[in-house]
C-alpha cells in the first residue's frame, strides 16, 4: 500500500511561471494549475479536501490574488487549505496585507528553487499535523489508514485507476460488543489486528483502512481470482485463524463503483449491504449493494422524498384495532395504527416505511400527524353525542427525545378539545426503561394528564423491574409471549407477569391473540384486555366507524 502524492494548486496567469514551479514540484507532488483567480477558486472549491497547498499570484485578470484570499478567508472549509503568495511586487505593506487576509507565507519572485521547495515541504508537513487537519493519518492499533484518511487516498486511487473496474468492500464482525464483553479489551484488540493483517495481505492492489471499531474498508481493482469462491475462502480462513473461536465476519460489497459518487457515498452503499446481513446466520457471509439491497435503498430514498407530498395529499391514514374485555368480550378501547395510502389506492405497510422514517427523523412529524387525526376524530364523535372508547396512540423513541414533547402534545389535545383520558399514549418498554431522560418524561406525561401504556413487553430485553420504575397505567404483552401459551414455562411466565402488573395497579393487555385456546388461558390468568385477530384485525376508518355506531346502538 504505497503512499499517494499530495496535491498542490498553482494559481498564476503566467504559463512560464507555472511551468517553472511545476518542474520544481512535480516529482514530489501532483500539481494542478489555474490561469486566473476564478479558475483557481473553482478548482479549490471542488478539490479542497485533496489540495495540500495553494501557490497564489497576486496580479491576475478576472480575480486578483487579494480577492481570492478574501473569498477563501470567509469559507471555513476553504480556509483550511494553506495559501502561499508568490509575487514580484515590492509594494510596501503588501506582505502584511496578504498575511492579514489569511496567507501563511510570502515568496518573492524571482524564485529560489531551494526556498520554494523548502517552504512548500515545510508548510505541507505542518498542515498534516496541525489542528486544521481533522483526522489522523494512521490508526494507532492496526497501522492502517483511518477512515478520514481513507476518503483522501481512495479518491486518489480512483483517479489513478479511472479506466479500470473498481470495487469497494466493508467488513464487519457480528456482535463485536459481545466479543468485547466476553473476552476483554486485549483479546478484542487482537481480533481487530488479526483482521487488519488478513485484509492487508488480501488487498495489496488497493487502499484499505480501519473504518471504525471492528469495521474495515478496502477499495481495489479486482482481478480474476477475486470471485465469490475466493471471498468465501478468505472469510473462512480469517475466522478459522482468529484468536477466538466462532468469530463471525460479514462483508458488504459495492462492485463496479460509480466513480462520480463521493467516497462517503460509496462506503454508505457497502455499509447498507453488510447491514442487510445482520442477524442472518444461514445466508452467505457477504452480499453486494446490487440487487435487493440496492432496490431497498432506492425504495427507502423514494419514501423519504415522497414524504412531504404524501402529507400534503393526506395519504397517511389512521386504522384502528379494537380491544375487547377478556371476560365480557365487549369493546373497551382501540389502538391507532398508521397506514400509507397513495392516491392509486394501494396500501404501503408500516413495516416498510416506519423504520425509514425512524432513521431519518421524519417519524417525529408522522407521530404528530397521527395524534392530530385521532384527536380530531374523537372530538367529532364526542360532539355527535357518542360514547367513545379510548384510542391509544404510539409515540416513537425519536419523538420522546425531542424538546417540548409533553407541552406540544398537551397543547394539541387542549386546542382540539379532547379530554386526555380518551387518548392514552403507548411507549415501548425498551425505549422508556433504558433512559433516565425518558423516565423523567414519562412522569411529566402523567402529570399532564395522559395515561401511559407500556407497549411490546416481552419483545426484547424486557425487565420486570420496569414495572416498579415506570409510571404506566397498563402493560401490553407482546405477541411473542402470547405465542408461548400452552408451554408450561410460557404459562408460568405470563401468570407471574400478569400478577405483578396487577399488584402494581396496572391493567394488562394481551396483543396478538389469535385462537380461542389463547383467550381461555388468558382469562384463567386474569388478563384484562384482548387485542388480536381472534376478535378483530386492524380496521380502516370506515369499518371502525361502523363498530362505533354498533357500540352506541
């Protein structure tokens, strides 16, 4: 892995002067040239990450050196590139003026070869280690490039191999946090170094780096041997020779990269590929961005770009899933569920778009849209003199972390005129229990008059301690617990969970109930409320409205 040359930009309207300086520096540097200030500024804006130094003439057409310095000084990004002024002028105070405008040095013409080379080398070296450089070149543990240095060198690699096919790969260790907790830091570091050595040997014709933690990235020109069998063998050898047993390594590839994209975007595509393998142990240990991963990425981007239009077209609609008393089997409440219904009449499953909006933050706006719709509909029913069962509404983790959440939702309910007992708020147990900030927020929601339901209890790292810590009015047993009904251990777990919830004055809702046998068991265990397909699937508004009419008959 040879070091790539640094880049120097010469901005001078004299071809003769540019030729002299280029001849001095070309052996050590890649030299870019501009014949006037406008052209030089355009090059600097495009390649400021790559350019290590600008050599600037002062007297030029279109844009003078002084104007060039003024523009650069105003830009935080461009100002990180040092500028050396080169001029034959001997005007008084000229050097002082240039230094005040941000130049780091001043070289008088005619040039002294030794002075030019010496000052250029010194300034480039200083910049490499100064605080203006936002990255360290080499990772201290592995000796590979850092992630930030990789962005620079990968760009140079692509330019040097512009006519060739280029692939990019990212490796990831499955459950590396678990490796760290079991084996300790020293052994974990040994695993990282082992992968780094293997990666270095396998990709001698490319640029590789430690991408962070247990991840590595490499960009290379693949040869004929680097096919699926070769990659399979490489991963197998790395795991077999690892310092710990049962190491699982996954690789995500972005093959035949689009060279017009930024290096960061290329890495994102390989990362999407490797993330698609998380938790999948029965598949190949590698995949490419092409095909299903690419299609999902494009689909996700389409969701993001269509969000605002969907809001304006009122395409996000509320469905309602009724909840029934376990013993009387009468309607007692419902849960609001969002669906995306484009104008073509199709339905997009929340399982497709909710994770996308959770990741990009749009879920915060969607939460508010659903909340407003439910409040408005309940108020309409109440104004019509109807009895209305409460409708619980989910708030995402992202909404909980936003400042002013309690005040915002309290104000919405008050402005619409809905008593808060009609709109319980559902929070996932994992989101609430793990954050002191959210525990404090749940207390404030209660103080504001909202009832709180703990959603999805039993779906992940649930803890009975959360019953004692969090001020919930009801707990919803996840379908994964209900599915254990009939198993002795599962029945016992449900029995004590329900008993503890009742001891803490919480109602218990069982979701995902699909069979009569499940219902009868839950009755014996004194579960309060049933939600699931046994009684009713989620209903579009028109169907749920008929249920409300029957409820009022």
